[in-house]
C-alpha cells in the first residue's frame, strides 16, 4: 500500500483506472480485498493489529 500511495503522490497514475458507467468515466483506485472468516480472522485482523483479540472476542471494536 505504501508503494501505491507514494506512486500516486508523485503523480504516477499507474494504479488509477477509469470505471465507465455509460455516461461518465470515473477515475478509480481499485483495492484488493480480503474476506474475513472464522478460520482467518487471527491472520487478517489480529496479527495485523487492526483489532485486538479482546475486541474480536467481545464483538465490539472501537
């Protein structure tokens, strides 16, 4: 993500694509996404420090 951000800040439009809605082409930055399941929640959310184990266990994140 840092490489993408640096590239965009420096004016490189490599990661920006146009999404055509038929009447309007909108410059867009398409991100890859991960779907979180019970078997990968630790890897995706806790190990990355996005949420703590306590937040996941309680079902409440701030």
